[in-house]
C-alpha cells in the first residue's frame, strides 16, 4: 500500500514538472507527514512554482511597461519634429540677420543654439528609429555585410574622418539591409566621434564560429574603463559630457537592441589608453 502511495506521489511530481514547463503555476503538491525524500522534492517544487510565478508576473508587467514607454517615446519624438524644424529655420534667419562682425558674442550664442538644435533633431530621429525597431516585425534574410559596409562608408564619407582597414571581405549573415546599415553607421560613428588621436584608425575583421560570425571593429581611441563596459550599451549613456555634435548616447544602445532582436550579441574589449574593440556575433546564413 505504501508503495502505491509513493508511486502516486511521484506521478503528482511528474505532473507538476510538466505544468511548470508549460508555465502553469496553479498546482501545489501536498506534503505528507512522512518527511521523506519525496516530501523534500515536493516542497522544493512548490517553492519553485511560487518563485517562477512571481518572476513571470513581474516580467509581464515589465513588458507592458516597456511597450507603453516605447509608444510614449515614439509619440513624443514625433511631436517634437515640427517645432524643432521651425526652430532650425528661425536660427538660419537669425544667422543671416545679425551683423556678427560687430557682435562676435552673438555669433557664439547662435552657433551654440544651432548645435543644441542639431543635437535635439538627432536625438528625436534616433528615438524614432529605436522605438520603430522594438515594435517592428522584422524580416530577416541573407545579406552581404561587405556591401552594406561599403554603402555606409560611401554615404557617410567615412574615409574623410578615419582610415578604415578591412582585413578580409565580410561574409553574408542573416539580417536585413536596414539593420545592417544602422549597426555599421553607429559603430563607425562611435569610433570617430570619441577618437582623440590625430588620425582615427579603424580595423574591421571577422572569424567564423560554429553557427555564427564574430565581427570585430577596433579603433585607436582613448579606450574605455572596464567598469563602464556594460553602461555604454544602455540608453542615454555616453562617455563624454561635452556638447559635441552627435554626442547622444543612443547609438550603442541601438546596436545592442538590434543584435538582441536578431539573436546575436555584442560586447566590448578595452582598457584606457589602448583603444576599443567592439565584438558582435550574428547568425550566419544557411
């Protein structure tokens, strides 16, 4: 009789494990007075079920909050486009109205206002791109990374700002052209924007992994302290507080968001004074 009860208890345990695997946390196993191994397992599963339930509920609430924040960011950024464009036009009129030869201080103020306006316009654009990425149904397909890199370098005149060396022709990966452009544009811009040398040097290479391609983009910039390696991929984090054109702190967050969405990853290897290497993995084509 005891064996029959033990078998029933074990079957209950197996049933609960199956429910936990299907994210059903409604079951609670009974605990007998035997205080045996089966009771210990049952108690552990009950505790696990409670913890998983809390985690799933919290994640659901977080996902809901993130969705609301993304919609808010998109709506706010979209509403800001028109007044910022109007402000840009007014600043251009002001620039051609004031006699800066006799008022150099006014020119400095107008230049600073124009820079702030350009930063705000860039910020609005990147917030829109970031929010679209989170909400879009992405279609992934084989793309030629080398072709995408060449296009970005030509469109953005990268060679005017940096010497770029591609060690070997980049392969095809599972992505799409729009996302590939955003990845290279943001990583190259980041290397150029923060470079502190007379000439910015960028080296691009890749290695073949089992089912992925690992791409490295190295620069000869000031480097990044290891304690900041995770922070730089967060929204609005940046390495410099200077008011410089394009210094927004969204680019690396956008790249991380892209590679996360497509099932890849990104990390940085760097120390102060020795440049930085951004390493991202992407799925190779079948």
